[in-house]
C-alpha cells in the first residue's frame, strides 16, 4: 500500500562526527536526499518519508549541530555549508549512494548546491522548498543581514533580529501565518528544535552558519551557471506566507530551469508541517517521472 514504508532510524560515524539519519524504502531504487533547514532536522520529513519510500530510497540526515547528530563546538568543527556538504557527501559514500534527487530547504539549499556544483552528474533532480538561490527571494527583511555580512561590527550585529532563542525558533514555524494555518502546526516541533539548539556551544554554531550564508549568496552566479549548463528537472514547493524567502523566488527558478513544476500552498516556511501529504504525493510522482 502506498505510504506504508516504515522509517528506520540510524547513525553513522563520519570523520568522528555522529550523524543521525532516517531511511526509508529500499537501496537500489532512486535515492532521494532530504536536506533540512534551520532550525529543524530530519524530523521535518517524518510524514513524507513513508510515502516517498514507496517509490524511492530515502535518506534524511540531521546536519551536524542539528537534531540528533553531534553538535561539536565551533573550534572542533568547521560550520560552513561547504563543510556540511562534505560531511553529507561522505555519509552518502558510506551508504553506497552515487546519484540522487536532492531536497533543498532553507540552510539545506547551500549544502545541496555545494553537492550539485561539485559533482553535477550525481544530481537526478532538485526538489526546492523555500530554498533560495537567487537575489529575487531575499527581500528587505534581509537588509540587516546584508549590512552585517558587508561589515561585521558589534553595532551591526546588535541590529540583527533576535532569532537565536526559543521565540525565534517558534517564529520559524508560525511567523506570518494566518490563524487558520497556525493552528495546524504541532508545537512539539519547535520545542524539539530548541531543546537541541540549547546544547552547549550550539548558538555559536548557528551564528557561524548564518554568517557563512553570505558565501552562499556570493555563489548565486555559480549556481545560475549550474542551472544553465545542466538544467536539472525541478519540483518547487512554496508556502505563500513564508516571511523569510519571498515568493518571487519561485519565478526566478521558472526563468532559470526549462523543466520546472511549481506549487504554491497556503502555508509558511516549514511547509511540510501543514502540507506533508500534498507535497509527498508530488515528490513521489516527480521521482517516478524522472527516474
């Protein structure tokens, strides 16, 4: 029966870092790599994995510093998206995965795009959900971040939104949502995220990744060339109430990719919390159609 695939919970040692990951489906089928964003973990994919696993081999790791994976201090681990991608790459190598579809959400987007630009032949297709790769999606809400990246002074850091706390973690789920969507969100999600973010040294790790996001933005031209040269098939999923990445980003993907299907939902930044079944069905069909 579709959607009946059980999810296994595993961990691997990757260069001394414990990486927790969820797995569904059978190896040998096309692999789908699910990359979460801030402040979540593979927990965000808990509802979609049984459905996608009916047609694919699905792997959803917790990135280092997130979820149930290790959270080494900044001095013991290089919290850059390039380094996160290399940890994920070595996990895939351990699991014998050569080619894969990749799901790009929030901080998972720069991780996935490092994988894609480094080895384009490995990418079967892109599934993008609030994963930014163009200037279009970064509206005025990013002005203070741009100012800090350009000149990282104490004064400009103080002008940044105060998001690395419990309220900021909750806002990733609820900010910008009308009441009829807010009540669909289960509160244990942001409570779990904050419990893991509260580990010693983790706030510094999260701020290091925020700082490195400037390097992702600086790579937009390189990513545009990857899109132009390789034209991966893409499925784009977006919540129209996302306060962090403007919905015009969807049109930027439309202009860049010849084979792109987009779906806009009455949801927010953590779209799978409210529209998991709808998105999972589209993802399953996308994988089947492009395998």
